[in-house]
C-alpha cells in the first residue's frame, strides 16, 4: 500500500508540474520571473515544474492568479484526461476489430482475362472469341451502417473535438451518465487479468462505443458528427 500511495503522489507531482509549465510557456514567462514572484530560487521552481520536488499548496493561488487560470481547471483536466484516455483505449479495441471485418468484406480486385485468340487462314488473319465463362464473384456480407461507423468508413465533414471539448460533450449526455459508464468501464478493465477472455473485453468496448458514437450519430443528435470525427481520428490517425 505504501508503494501505491507514493506512486500516486509522484504522478500528481509530475502532472501538476507539467500543467504549470504549460501555463507559464503560454504566457511567455521565464522560470526566473516566477521564482522571483514566489521569492524562491529558480532551481527550486524548476524542480516543481519537472515534478522532482513537492510544491507547497500555498503557492497554487499565487500561480493561478499570475497565470490567469482557475484552480478547479487543473482538477477538471485530470478527470477529463482519465475519461478520454479510457475512451481512446476502447475505441482502438473496437475500431481495430471492425476495420479487420471490413477488409474481409471487400470485393476481390478485377483482373481482365483474354477474350479470344487470333489465328491465320492462308494470308487472312481471323479473330475467335472464347466461349463465355460464368462470372465468379466473391460473396460479400452486406455492410450495415453500424459497421461503416465503427470501422471509420462513413464519410463525414466535421472538425473533431479536442480532448477537453469531447469531455464536455460527454458530460452533456444523459446528465453525466455516459462519463460514469466510462469510469465503470475503466475500473472493469483494470480488474481484468491475463486470463480474462478477449471476447469479453471486446464486448465491453463495443457496448461503450455504440452508446457514445453509433446511437447518437444514427439519431443525428447535436454534436454527434464531431464526436464521430474524434473517434475516426483515434482509430485512423493517418487519414
């Protein structure tokens, strides 16, 4: 338990340091300027940003005023990072599965075959058609709208949400129940061990993605297109 508590403390320290560093850089302020404001050595402040030293809580109100951010913003950002990271993991599980399914459903590439042959009779050239062959087509499974969406194949012209915007979108759905569902999925995935069946993990991921992406996009709900664009960006980052 001691090791777990220490790791939690270290993680918080690193994330807080990264957060205040980003805020300082956005304002184009040097570390020495902030150190002077806090009346500490520049090296000490540098350690706060790198997460190698605990920062007194009393400095937070000063930093929030100097960098112009609400203290609550940091803790909200911590929460949305957890939620969006969970969503990204579930998206990759589901997206990879359906992209593979779509590849199996595509038609075989057409390769033209000779349609006849040329032969000579005396000095005359003749052309003879081959007897017609029965056409062979690969049997393809009909593709549903759900499969198009989950594989990222459905065309859409929308700007994807940022992580923070996507979190706010989730919070606006079902009075925050969608966020609770993602938290529950995260806890469930953390409890699973190596013996857990892959099919069960796939099932959990699919249920979440259907609820968050497919249902709303099918209904044409507000913000659903940008949410889908966010999902596509996760599963097909190079497109």
